[in-house]
């Protein structure tokens, strides 16, 4: 059974940092694209960042470029999202996905 478990969310003040983790079990990354999405109340789901596991190519949304960094640890089957200079508009539930698999999210709340 493939599972993706996001963790690391919490409450942080604006300007602060958090690191999210996405642990993948049930398959190995291989040549996979793993992505982070987020969804805030009343808003559409938004792609935040994506990484290709075998060559570390990355893509970021314009809203987080320069503040967030996605990284993959293939040995641990885990993808991280380092979030710096957080803003109130970053408040959302963050999810990770691989192919058509997606797990429960982790809540990030940024207080202004």
C-alpha cells in the first residue's frame, strides 16, 4: 500500500520558518516527480513546488519562489519543503503527492 505522510506543520509568526516532511512508503522514488500543494479555506488547491527525484530538477510557484526550497532524500524516501520568510498568505493545509497518490495534509498557520 502506497502512503504519503506529510508532517512538520504548525503555528509560526510572519517572517518565521518551518520545514515540512513527506515520507513515502510502499514504493521507491525512482524517476518520480514529487510535489507539494496547498489549499487555504475558500481557495483552490495550488501547486507550490515540485522535484524530480533522479536529477533534482525543481519547479516553484511564483508565490513561493525565493522563499521555499524543496529537496529529496532518496535514501529515506522523504521529500522536504523548507519554508522561510513565511507570510500570512502561506496559511493553508499542505499536501504532498506522487503520481496519483496523495496523503493527508499538514496545517501551516502563519500569524501576522
